[in-house]
C-alpha cells in the first residue's frame, strides 16, 4: 500500500499502516559514519522512523490541500478503531478502555480534576513525581482538603514498599506512581505496588511516559485504573499525541473533563498508529533474536553508556535504585550542564539538560540543580556510545583547562568629564514599564 496519494483521485488513498513501518535498521546514514548525529535523547524526543515521518507529512499535506474534515473522513478507521486496537495490544487491555490524548500530563490532570476525595483522606505520590503531576495533586488537595503524602525511599533509592504495606488503608483515595521518571533511569516496581493496593478502594494511577516503548507495560498486570503516556518518546511517534488506559469506572469522569480540552491533530494520531505498528514489528524481531527483550530500546548498551560517563574525570552519576532503564542522568562537579550540552551538540552528540524543578521532590534534595540526561534508542550503536565518550572527555578537558587559565585584568575606561546641564533632563511620560528581554525561570517550590 503506497503512502503517497493517487494523483488522479485522492479518495482512493487509505491510511492503514500495513505499509507504514520498517525494520530496526531503517536509517538514512550508516552507523559508523562520523558525520551522523548521535541522538541520545530518545526520552525527550524519539526520532520518528522514516515511514512514520513520511505518513505524517503526507497527512499534513492532504489536510492543507483538502481540509481537516476530508482528512478525518479518510482516517476514520484509523481514528476510531485501529489506533485503539494497537494501544490495547501494547498495554494488555481491551481496546475500548483506551483513549487518545494530547499528552500524558494533561490526561492525568483531566481525571484528577474530577476526583472528589473526602476531607482528610490521603493521596500518595513519590519523590520521583513530575512537576506537572504534582501541580495537579496540589490543586486536588487545595480543592478537597485531602492530604498529600510522599512515599519514602530506601537508602538505595528504591521506593519503600514495606512502608506502603504498613500504611495503606481505605482512607487512601489516590496513589500516583511514575514507572520511569524523567530525571533519572530508575524503574519503579509498579506491579508490586499494584499487588499491595489491590485489596483497597484507591485509584492507582501510573505514568508510563518514559517507559512505554522501552519496557513492557501491561496495565492488566500492573493492576492500575489509570495509565498515561506520551507517544513521541520511546514509541517514536509525532509530537502532541499521547494515550491513556482508563478503568470502566473512571471513563465517564474522564470523558466529561476531556470534552473541554483540545484533541490531538488527526495527522498526529495517524502517526502514532504507524509508530505503534513499527514498534510491534521491531519488538517481534528483537524478542526472537538471541539478545531477547533487553534490546527493545538499546538497554543492552547501558553498561557501555555508564562506563563512558564514569571514565570522564569529574562526572557523577545520578542513578538511584537497583533496576535501571535506558536513561542515564549525570552531572559534572565543576562545569554547568548547559555548557556541556552545548559543547556536545557542537560535536554532533545530542543529550538533554534537566533541571531540578522537573522533579522537585527528588533532584533538589540530592543536591543537584541541573544535570544531563542521555537516553538510548533502538538505533543506538556501540559506535555512538564510543563517540559520545570521546566527545564528553574532549569537552571536559577543554573547558576545565579554559577555566584554569588566568584571565587578563580588566581595564576600566576613564570616567567621563562632568558637564553642567543648563536645564533639567526631561522626564519620560508615565506608561507601562517595558518587559525585560531576557528569559526568566520559574522555580517550583514543593509544599508540605
């Protein structure tokens, strides 16, 4: 099935995805070519496979030519049936219990805004929660006068499941857990937590934005009532489209809230559908190979990535917990994360700079204000890791040497000769003060 519309009759073109995925070797440049960009930010933005990218571009072109209603009619089977069947297969749930949303944080906020825990009832979160989800939880607390409690960590950084088992009760109304956080690569035990919560009435919500596509995510085995995720990270779909699984008892409340929120573009939903098809095909190829499911998102290269960071002088890993994903956070003791990221980008290596306010209950307490995050993808190669290691060492060596080099003394210009004014300087007319041109940063301070 061709992804290019017919030049004679655009109505002959369909948007099924039997054609819209390739293999894990789909790439435009060879892996050992030094000029190829080393993309180590799949957690931030997964590069779309060529077939998915072509389909999204084709949908956008057809929408521009024929209008959104015509495109929606062409995509009817994809929008109403196919994408939900693929989501159901990915998450291990019935297709009817899935929803397509613009992003995971918005879906979580939509549902939480309709919950009504009683005054004094408890809501659990974790130190790895994102700022966006914490904002929704604090708004719920302020609206209903419930209590937000943070599950403590063990010394190794894992969630304290024994504490959860001792303190769970029917007065816990909501438990929010992130499977893999954005600021580090820990994998939280969402299935074990689901077993602890199963006998109780609480709503169990899991954020799978950074795990779907790189780790198996089965909502049925997890035992959650809400699971949300973004489609543009490890699933490598287009931006502005995500997904959710909702237990039947939450469907009405979610749909009521979602009715007042924007829908993802139809082209993005078609792209997500194609990305899910691509993921299914590559997963089947990987699991049938000798390396097994550990290669879904390049996790097999994680030891080499850790070694590349640890071999660089002055670097420190931010890797709490016993189980790690394909995400590695680190920092340099002396060099700003923004500087290192820019210097790596100039050498063709893409990583992400993360700030403490993205996970305000974790990174600030660990002493880190900014850090770097490298994340593997299905196209990452050993040559990419080696090139990243070389580039990181070069950046640190050059910038450290530059910082130690003495700076020339500044010479102040001579003071201007005072001139007596014959008349007072004119006073500018009153009016609104001009806004500063520099960007300001908003710091999110966690509240008890």
